[in-house]
């Protein structure tokens, strides 16, 4: 049989789907139960759907190979995919036939979907953005392949014990993953330790090689990424670490069992856990090993594919291949590509450097200097000695270029050096990424501007042409068509369904914003979604949310700059007003907070504790029962957001101005008709510009005001002069929310009172309280609120990841 002949497409009709479902349940899984087991039925359904992906996947690869088109490789340490089943069925348009087929098993599709584990491949916004980008690349039929790590344990499972975060392993792969295909024929060897050796090759050329290494195998597992109903399926390749040898048989025979398997265990640790806590030296080493493992395996893979097609001629490599580095984590790819080209294929430095700097593109995701990764020279030298040689050479040549541009400016040379000298020397990964890339982009207009004005200004002066902005976006398939099906049906019934693949078309909803009948339908959908969320909150938190009240939601990583603390201060303020008998003007609201704190982030974990302690007091007080509820939803993840997002009325995007690079949660909420209360920060600015200030609750200092404000910033004076804030602080300080844990929240109080508080909590309190009061008043006018809700969805077209990816493709990758 000719492997190139297209296979006949499997039908999506009920009869064919039913036959395949029974075949996989009975024969693939060997189940013959009279009552179907949910877990096995879910797996059989996954295989049934995957069969249809496989044929499209194969045809996509063959089309790309025939077209010989330029290929892009998206390198990311995170891909927060969530659940795959529902997304695949939506993109294959087979949901209805699956529902009917499941009736034969007495099973409900929605219940079955809930059994699927979220793929534990990401932390938060960075990984979810990568997943949205992969969806858009496939939906736009772009030749983009993702590369990541197949973590055995994902982001920890968060539970609460006496209000505190407790981290438990998230073994998402325990029951297998039916969506992945192992590719043992593409295994790569990854080098660690050893030393560099110089020698002359057969042509007398001085060359280097990395010897006496301790190698690890990178085994690839491919996951299909389907486009929306377009027969395109792209590839996400995830690497698993394995030892080169299973164990030392001699040591095993001699009875030393632990040492016999030590190397195997150390190798497999690399991909065991997502982002280990790097507060210890072992944690730092493991994280650096993960980053190099990803970069080396992926680049070796791409180069091997190139050589298979083109031999060892790299003349056109930069025209035909491009690498997008998602933040600083994959930055070692710059030095690794140089190593492969020079050591394995004997290219001269200048030729290899030209290829590297024409193929690497870098996306920056942070304005926090402390979040810009740097690794000690000692650690890099021990773990990756050959790469350190190359990094030093890159830096020496770069410093010569800086000296030529600014003669005698040694201070600038120190500022710009990839190697940060001091008591201990460090490799600055962001600087390596900038020097080694042809494109450097931020992820929102303000973020990109702040990068060139501040953090990377020296580099911008040297290479202004490298810097650009690509405002983030989210996929409307997952974040509206799938997660809010009733609203999607209402929208499509009114304006058609073109918006699913071209979100700019959703602007047509504007004409319905003042239509009374349409507004009633819109409100009914929102209320139904709020009932679903109230049920989830009751199940997870044992708190009763009234769907008639304002649903005020903040779900994201717990971090001081995201200011969950400001949100809690507002809740305490409302509680204080009501219990003092001054709550007549307090309108009813349910406040929902969720998110995980990094295991080593002590203050963030204390903010979770404060949230839960306040919730316990507020929810138990009969005086506030008809006005206020607060809940902290544990183990916030993608599948939780799919219920939370459609039900939210007020979206909290309250980061300190200049600290949030972009945000994507703000876009998901807007797309689903939530109004935003937010600072003039990140993509909030573009959201407000799109929807209009009349449909947005703006508060707080602006980034340009903060430096001047800091000169006379006195939180203690602010507290003294603001009676409401003084009452809130006193309630925390006197132990009202910690009766049996005296002084537990002192670190939080100290952070608020600190004159050098970088998060400006006290400074923005009054403005935030006033904006919250305005939001509460606005919610009481139902028709006006629903109009604003419709306008938010109607103006969300710019925030589709399809638009973002189209800009990457046209302006950076140059692919069609």
C-alpha cells in the first residue's frame, strides 16, 4: 500500500461514531461490562475522536512537506492545554453524534467530560497563552509546531487546610494519556557535565567537542492540535527524560540496589515535576536542566529534520526555519544552536551566528526585574561547560560591538553585559535572548513601551529595529464557543457564526445592545451560567452564592503585584460598614477569589490564609448574610475557569500599574460579557480603549505618576487620613480575623505600611473603593448593565489569539 495515498475520512455520523465507540471499548480496552465504566468509556471516546484527528494529522504533515513551506517552532516550558476531549469534538464538529452514541451506554457527555483530567503542563497565563497560540496556528493553517516538556506531575493540586494552601502532587498522567503518540524513532541524546576538548578535523580546522558527558535520552510524545473545522491538525511535541541505561546490572547483582538505579532516577527527574521550587540549590540545578533539555532536544530534532531533507547545507536554513522563544526559559537555544552548527557541522562562527540571529525570536512576558532569569556562571559551567564557552564568546563579541557604538562607556558595558559580574557571576538570560534574536516583542502596548523606555533601553538604543509589540489574545473557540455554549448559540443566531473564526465579526452585536428582547435573552443566559457557578462554589467551598447578586471575580496566580490583597481589603471594608449599621448603600455581591501561590512564596500563601479567614468570619455573620459572601475556590485550573468565566459580572484586573505585562484572563472575561474593574495597566488599557470608558471601571495611579508619587509616599499617613482604611487595618491588626492565631497577619500589615511598598496598596485603596461603589450602583440598573455586557463582548474582536498569531506570522515569522 502506498503510504502517501489519502485515507478515506471517518464519518462523524451517529452510526459510525457508535460503532467506533463500541469497538474501542470492547476491543482496544477489552471491556465487556454490562454497565459501562466511566473511566474506560471516556478513554474509548477519546480514541474514537483521536482516530478522526489522526487522518487529518497525517494529511497536514504531507501537505506541509509537499509545500516545502517555512516552518516555525514555538519553544515553551509550559502548555496549559486543559482538557482535550471537548476541544477536539468542537473542532471536529462531532458533539451531537457523540451525545447520541453515548445514550447506548446510558452516559451523559457533560458528565463524562468532567472525568477528564486537566493536562498538567503549565502554571498559569504563560502556558495558557501558548495553548491559545497553538489553537490559532492550527485554525489559521500555519505550519507551526510546538515543543515542550511532558511533565509527569503538573502544577500541584491545591487543597486548603485551616485556610492555608496545601500542595499535593498532581499526577495527571497516572491513568495514561490517550491523546499522545510516542515517537521512539525520534529520540535525542542530551549532554550534561563533562568538559570541552579542542581538536583538528580532517581538513585541519580547529574544532571543539563536548566529551565525557553524562547523557540523558529525550523521548518525544506528540499531541494533536486540531484547527477549527478545517481538517488541519498541527503537532505539539513533548519531551520525556529517560536514562541511557535502565540500571547498572553489576551494582544490582552486588546488592547495591539504590546506586544501581541512581542514574536512571536522576535522568527521569528532569521531566518529573513542572517547575520545581528553585529556592534550593538542587531546585535551581533541576530547573536549569529542564530548560537545556527542552532547548537541546528541540533544536536537535529540527536540525535532524533539516539534514534529512537538505543534507548538511545550511545556506537556506534561516529562510526556511524560525524559533519563537516563549519568555526566557528556552533561551539556551541561542547557545545550543551555535554549538550544534559549529561542533557537529563545522560551520565557522560568523556563519553559525548569522543563522542563529536570523532564526531566533524572543517574547518577553514580564516587567519585574526579579522575574528575569539569571543562572550562576558556576552552575552553568558545571552542568553545561560547552555552552558556557559559547556564551562567553557571544558576550565578548557583543561587548566589542557596544564599545564600538559607545567608546569608553564602561558603565554601559557593565549594564549590557550578558555576564553580570559581582560577588558571584551570573548569566543574564534575557540579555542572551535579545543579543541572539532578530525580534524582541512585548505582549501589550504599554508593556512593550515600558520595555524600550526602561528595562531594555540600552538594547533599544543599539537595535531599535528589533523591538515590537504583539498584544496577547485568547482563542474564541475555547473561551466562548466551547465554554459558553448558550451565549455562543444566542450570538450565532443573531449575527451568524463567522465570529468563531474571525472574532472581528462579533462587532455586529453592537446593534442589539439596546434591543430589549435581545437584552432579556442575554441576561437569561448569564443567570443560567451564574446558577452553574453557584453550584460549583457550593460543592467546593460550601458557600451559598445568590445568582441575583453581583458576581465579583478575581482568579489568577496569587502574587503581590496582582493585588488580591486590595480585593480583600475591600471585602473587609464592606463587612465593616454592614456590621456597624452603615450598610444601607452596600449592594449585594458575591466575591470569588481563586489561584495558586508558588510553594516558596510565603507572603502570597499568607494572602490565601487571610482570604479564607475573612471568608469564614463574613459568611458566618448573620448581619451580612443578605449583602455579602466571599469564597476562595481551591485548585483553580482551566476547567474551573470554563465555568467561572461565563458567570462573571465584574472582572477584577487590579495589578499595580506597570507590573502586569498583559493579562489574558481580562480578555476571557470581556469576551464573555463581564465588565472590568481595573488599573491602567497591561492589556486593560487596550480593553478600555476598545469598549469605551463608560463600560469599564478605571481606578488607581498610572505608571507615569508612580515615580513622582513615591517621593512623598507615606502609607501610614494615608491610613490615618482615610477612616475606612484605618478601620480595615484595625480589624486585621486586632486579630478579628485571627482570634486563635495572634499576629499571624503582621507581615501583610507591614507590607501595606511600608513606605517602599512597590505594589502601592494603600495609595490605590480609596480610588478602588470608589470604583467598586460605582460598579455596584451600575449593577442595580439591569438594562444598562446588560447593555454594557453586550458591548464588552461586541468589542472583544481585537483580543482573539487569531489576530495575535496573524501578526506574528506576518511581521516576525514571515509565514503564510
